[in-house]
C-alpha cells in the first residue's frame, strides 16, 4: 500500500475528488494547508497599501491505495491539478506498512 499526499490549488479540488472517486478510491482526506515553495509567497495590495502574504493557501489531498493502483492515481492527480502556472503543487508518495480499521479490526487492503 502507498500513501499519496498531493498539495494542490484549492479550485482544482472538485475535479481531483471526482476523478479519484471515478477510479474507485474508497476514501480520501482533505486538509486546508498553507505554505510556500519556490514562489515564496506573494505581494498583495489592499487599499493602496502593499503587504506580503508569506503563506499561500492550498489543499492537501491524502489517499492510501494498493501499490498497483498508485501510478494511475498519481497520473490522474497530475492531469486534474495541472494549470501550467507556478504553484500547481507537489505529490509525495510513501510506503504504508499496515492499515487497521478500528471498528472491525480488519487489516491490510481490506481495511481500506
């Protein structure tokens, strides 16, 4: 099993969610996050005053899927998150040793 964490622009989230469900992903977690990458935030102007916004708002989508499904999920996220502009996001992929469903105590892929 692998955990896929994708940090994406907020307005791309509905398309990503719909595509994940269409692929058969059983569940996902979404978090509102803030941060910066190479763009180092941005400068905004409000009522004539300029100020720096150090952290850019993003959404983090977290899914755990069987290893054989990971490449398809990553490709789908890239396809639906891509705008071609700076700040499209990042995807992190980690191995998961074990999953346990608390209610039933199922383990492994059955717990997903």
